[in-house]
């Protein structure tokens, strides 16, 4: 059983296959709670996401205070072995 994990925040839309893939990968790595911000339902949140990340696409994933990026970035981070250490809360 892993110790406390960093909070995961994900900007998503309802019909986004990359969002689904990213959530599935995080769940496989033991993340039980993902705070989802639906930018399709809350246009002001899309503006905030663009302001925070400089990107317009979803998902945009934050683990703790770290902006991981999108689904491909998350997968690449996991393949480099960087995801689990980031998930573990210090």
C-alpha cells in the first residue's frame, strides 16, 4: 500500500480519448482520486488552463505543483520511470 500521494489535477473534456488513457494509466499506478476540471462545461477554466500551461489541448495534467503536460507527456514520464516518484508525496 503506497503512502500518501500527491494530488492529481487534470483538465479534461467529456469526449477525449487521451483523457481516458491518461486516467487509466494513473489508476494503474495507484491513483485513486483525480480532481477533474471539465473545460467543456466551464469555459473560464479553459482560459485558466491556457494561462497556466500555455497549451490549448486536453488533458493537461498536474501532479502536486508540477505540470506534467498531456497524455503523451504522462506516458513518456512513466516510461522514463519518473511518474511514480512524482506521485509519491514527500
